[in-house]
């Protein structure tokens, strides 16, 4: 069914659920917490494993370098017994050196005594690594030294051999391949950890979403609860966690208490309205009869009785409206819905409203009706027929007209227009009153609500008229809306399906 007032539709549109994430939701917070904790744990484990593997690799190469250094002096002494010391030194270097292990011996001042072939040929020599190794100053002991893009374990120890000056032994072990392999292993550990975190995030999000499903269902049901449906939204969550089941039980208990309180309130309003209306009606009749026959009443007595009669009439009217509202809420008010010519009912209501507000001698009507009523879809068309309770619909229109006349200045007209649009017939009542602030417009249909708290009862009505208007129109499958701006009057619109 088309909306009867497209200009009143709120302009805000929510984005589809999949296009944004609520960062303040419990699901997002729990998922983020689990993912963050997992990321920290996996990062710590990966870092420790990488560091520990690196230490084991470097320790093994340190021990190998130290073992070569320890045996080097013994081998030189052994060969010195068979050949000169310098030849023995070169022989041991050639024996101990490998494709990844370079050895050279220098004097204390830094003069080179002997070196392995890898320092004079091959990749070490062409890349300049050999020259860098021979040139840098190294401290005694074992350490890791990066040379260009290469990684070396360097061991420096003093060497004391008979027939040779005090010398220093240098051993450089190329661990570049192992170091790069270690880096690739660490990268693989990080990638594996991130993959695990991603899978864990998806699994946790799904699990948390399933776990929170009862809470979302509770929220959906709570948003649908109205005063008339309190007993129809009991929640049963047997498969939910214990805490959610406790929340559901509290929710059901709250609904039961609210339903009981609402039933008591409706019954009280119904009973008190019914019980008070009868005696007050008798009092009203007695006062009016006394005024008609009281030719011997003094002016003060007549004035007092007239005030009492007016207040009694107003109270009876208020109780009648309360009783009608209670019957509508309880479903006890039966409406006689039948095809009704909306233009005829509108004219009847205008005549009644003018009769109540204008003196009999005043021939100038304040209510201006657009007899050339129009259709918003296709121009002028036959008068619409709606399905409604004729007396109740007339009383609704009289209430709106009475309200417009009351709040407009005496010289200002009230405009009434009949429109149709999209299968709806609409009666719009335009007044020239002070208008209603936007923040108050949603509450004007609430019982006893007044925009101006200082307005007296005699000028402000009973406070139930608009509430009864909305209840009756909705009972006829219609809708009521308000459009108003302070200082520019108000427009009340009644829409009924044609």
C-alpha cells in the first residue's frame, strides 16, 4: 500500500547491514578481543621461536669456529716437527679451510703471515668481501659480523708457535645461506600465524554471532512490544546460555507485570468513567432544569449554577472520551463500518463545528472548504467513498475543526481540503494558529498532553481529543499525521483507504 504522505517520510535511510560494521556492538568487541589476544600470543610465540632458532644456529657455528681454533695450534705444532714453521702454518690452513670457512694469520702489528685460498680467489675475492674481512679490526673472541649482504661468524684468538712471531688467528665462517634460510623460516612462521589468526577471527565471529543470536531475538521482540501485545511476546530460549536464559526469564516476568498493570489501568479507566458518568449526567440534568425553572434565582445564584453546569458538562464530556478510549483499547468498542461519502460527512462536521463556535446571528463562516476538491494523481474525480463508522468519523472531523477554531485567531479562517492519492482519501484541516514545535509534534496525540503547560482547561480542551481522534481513525484502518511550524499554523491530515 502506497504511503499517503510521501513528503513526511523521514529522509534518513540506513545502509544495508553488510556495508558497515558496528564498532560498538558486543559481537565486534568480543571478536576484536579474541583476535587481538590470539595475535599477541601467536606473535610472541613466533618471535620466541625465531629468536631461539637463530640462537641455536649461531651457537653451533660459534662452537665449530672455536673447535677449529683450538685444534689449529696443535696441528701447526705437529707439522712443525717435519717442516719449517711457515710451511706448517700454510699446510694447516689449507687442510682446515673449506668453501665457506676462511682462515688467515697475522702478526700483532697486523702483517699477514698466511691465508686460505678462498680469500684470494672465488666469490669472496670478486665481491670484495675478502678485502673487507682483512681490513676490519676484530676483537678477540667469537662474534657475528655482517659484511655487505653476507653474514659471518668470526673467531679471533692469539696463536703462539715456536719459530713464529706472536701471531693472531682469524677464522671467518660464511653462514649467509643458513641465515637467509632462517629468515625465510621466520617469515613462514609469521604468514602461518597470520593465516591462523584470520581463520580464528572468522570462526570466532561466527561462533559469537550464533551465541548472541538469542540476545538479538530478544531485542527484536522488545522493539515490537506495544501496550496491546504485551502477552504475545513471551520468549523461550531453552538452547541459549544460562545467562541469556536468566535474562529471558526476567524479560518475560517484566512483560507479565506490565501486562497486568496495563490491564488494571484499562479496567480502572473503564470502571471509573462508567461509574462517574451516570451520577454526573444526573447532576447536569438537575442543574439545567433548575436554571430553566429558576425565575426566582438571584444573579449570583444563577451565575454559580451556570458555572457548575458548564463544568459538569465538561467533566461528563471528558469521562465519555475516557470511556471511549478504554473501550477502544479493550476492543469493546464496536464500529459499524460501511461505505461513506467522505465529502458529505465532511460538510456535516463543518456545519456542526460552526454551530458550536459561531453565534446564530453571525452569517460569516470561518471554515473555508475547497468544494472543488482535487486528486493528486489525476485531477478532479468523483467524491471518494471510504469504509468507516459515519458518526465516529463525523465526531473525529468535528474534533479537528473545533481544535483548529479554538487555536486560531477569531478573524482567521480555517481551511479544509479533500484530496486523494494512491488509493487513499485525505481530509486536511489547515489552521492559522501559533503552530507546534517539531519536538512536540510526536506527543500531541498522547493523553492529556499540552504544548503550552500554562493553557487553562477552559481554553485548552480536555487533552483527550487528539488521542481519541487517532484511536478512532486507526480503528477504521486509517492514519493521522501532523505538519506544523511555529508561527505558520498546523495541518492535520486524516487518511482513509478508498
